[in-house]
C-alpha cells in the first residue's frame, strides 16, 4: 500500500487542476473549495474502504491499493476534459 502513496499524491494534484483553471474572482469560489475538500475526503474514505475490502475478500494488495487512485485519476481526467471543453 505504501508504494501507491506517491501515485495518490499525483492523483490529488490532478484533481485540483480543474478547480484552478477558472479565472472568476467572485462567483462560486466557496463552492469550488468545498467540492475539492469533499473529493479529498471521499478519496481518503475510498482508500480505507478498498483496504478493508481487500483484506476481507482476499484481493491482491496491489489491486486494493491502486483501484481508488486509478478511479480518481480517471475522474480527474474527465474533469480536466470538461473544463477544457467549456
């Protein structure tokens, strides 16, 4: 699990990128901050969930540690694509 932590840090940076693209000074800043914090909390909770599910179900440690990072990396890619499209 500790070998995946550098990937998790890069995933969190990738998740932050779509929120930094906009140049609005007033509109929706608090909502963007709240959404970013909630994504971070969800990522942390999903890491714990997959860790426990992997231990209970006998999944491969690499699979149970890497799955949340891969899912959130895909979500970050979709968010970046959506922001660039606008």
